[in-house]
């Protein structure tokens, strides 16, 4: 970010803070999920700096925006721990859900879960002085100008890993190229998922010498995640052993009505059909239970420790969806029949399950294209197509097995992406040590 861009950006931030400070203060005080994190993200009440014993150990700060990016980073963090057993690994997520998921899945690999600063320059400087990273690794997205500029000013290298450029993002980047080009060029290296992502970056004026195509970390993350068992089985979830199980995962408002409608239609033909609905926002469990009741569908919630009964389970808990995918016969991945950019179809595919999703898969464009091309997934555009595709798969175990196998073969063919990213991290840290 050049001096003019930096001045304009900080002027905008300063005015925004002054104008909206009273409203923000009230919102923080009244909202527990903000109240518990806001002070630290401003650089206050941080406590003792992690690993501050005076000896040199590489301090690697990995940042992931939310749950999806945390999932992408899991395998990389584990391998960083193995490669740098004496190092200090810091991890941050911008959202409370992302931080909760990271703490649940990465506790044994991370030395300290740190707050990611809001972008006023003074809070950025306070947190960087406290964390003192030797390397900053950003997973996929969440670009903050002051943070990246301050890293550069302090001589702290930064890497973008698992980088991607969606069509909508590309339009925005082009429109404000004068702002984003120096932002992207502040990274020592940008590891992109596909060659097309790299082409898009070059079109924006990013230095080609900084670009490398290493593939999508989500493939290795899926393989790694499939080997982790949570102890869940059908009995623990009160799913009848002989039931045909359909999991609708990471659903959003506007999709659950379609899912419940399809379930009611399918239940007439498949008497032993059992549905698991996992809302992306687990706090919506009560809302979905009320919706099911209005439709006359017997449903119960996972978060209520087994209270209730029915043929629909509302999975309103964090960290269990990937394991529940392993128990199903067919999976639908949400955020795709409504414009929410989709969620990760590899989570069910890695377990050999046929996958359905809608047309809105911008955040997983490459993966969804690959799954469709290999026959591991099917795309549906509305409730009628969803119902028809489910009917076909639920009624044909051979087709279910074939589609599931194709998805697993695709994932196996993409393994090795984590090692390529790890080699990039090693090279940057080695240059810093020599320097």
C-alpha cells in the first residue's frame, strides 16, 4: 500500500471509528460474542507474550478467517508442528466460530491462540509488538491493509497460502486495482490454488515472481480429517441402524424449507429415511426445531443431550458434522441453493458418500467442478431437482457406491499439497535465518 493509499485508508478508518464508536461500544457491551473478544483485538489485556524465554525459536503466526479457512489450515498446522517442534506456533481466527473450531481441533499443535487485531494502526502495532512473529501465514483471504503494511515495515515476511480469486472478488480487485495491487505485492509469496487464480493475480499487476501454484490445501485436509474418529455412531445419534440417512450440512436460511419439503416428499417412498440437518450457524437450532414442528415433522436437537425423538436430527453442535457425514448414505452441502458461496463438498466425499450441491459454489469452484467432472457429485438447481436426485441415489445402492468411490479417487489423486506449502514456509524461514 503506497503512502497516498495508506493516508486515505487511515483517514477513512479514523473517521469511521469516531463516528461509529458510540454504536460499536453499545453493540460490544450488549453482545457476549463481541464483548469477550473486542478488548484483546484492540490490543488490551493480552497477558504475557507467548514463548518469551529469550531463546530463538521460529515464531509462526497462522491466520484463518473463519471455520472453512481453519479447516483448510489444519493439516498445514500439524505439519508445521512436526517440522518445528521447538518453534512457537500462534493461531488466530477473525470469527468466534472459527476460533472455537480451531481450539477444538488444533489445541495440541498450537502454542497460543491469539486475537487478530482490528485494523486501526495503533491496535495493529500493539498486537504485533506482543506477538513478535518471524513469519505470518494468511490462509486464503482476510486482507487488512494496516496489518500487512506494518508487517512489511517491521521486516516480517508474510505468505498467502491456499490463495484463490473468485469471479466476484476479481471484479472488485480490478475496480480498486490501485488499492489492492500494492496489498498483494506486500506478500513475499502467494501460493495460489489453481493456474487460473495465478493468471488473475498477474492481470491485477501482482509481481509474477511472487506467484506459485501449489494446489488446494482442502484436499489434504479432507484426507487427514477422515482419519480422525470422534466416537460418534448411529446409536449415539439415535439413528436407526437400518435407516437410509441423508445429511444436509452447513445449511442457511432459505435452504432448510427446501430440505424439509424434500424430506416430506421422499418419506412417502422411503419409509426408513432419516434426515440430519446441520445449520451453518449452530445457534439456529431452536429456529429449525420450530420450523419442523410447524410442518408436522418430528425432530429433535443434538444440543439438548438426547431430549425428544423423531426422524429428523438437528445437528446444532460444533465440530461434529464431518464425523456425521461418515454415517450417511447421501449428503447435500448447503450454502449452495442460496447465494452464500457454498461450503466444502470434500467433507462427505472423503468418506465415499455421493454429494449434492446447488449452483452457488463460488468458494469451492475448483473442487465442485472436479467432483462433477469425475461423477462424485451432482448439481441441483431447485427443490424439485434436489428431490429427484435424492430419490435416484437413495433407491440405487450401486450408484451411491460408484459416485462415492469417484469422489474418494479424486481426493487421493490430489494428495501432497500440504508438503508443497510446507516447503515454501521452510524456504522463507531459511532466508530469514540467513539474513
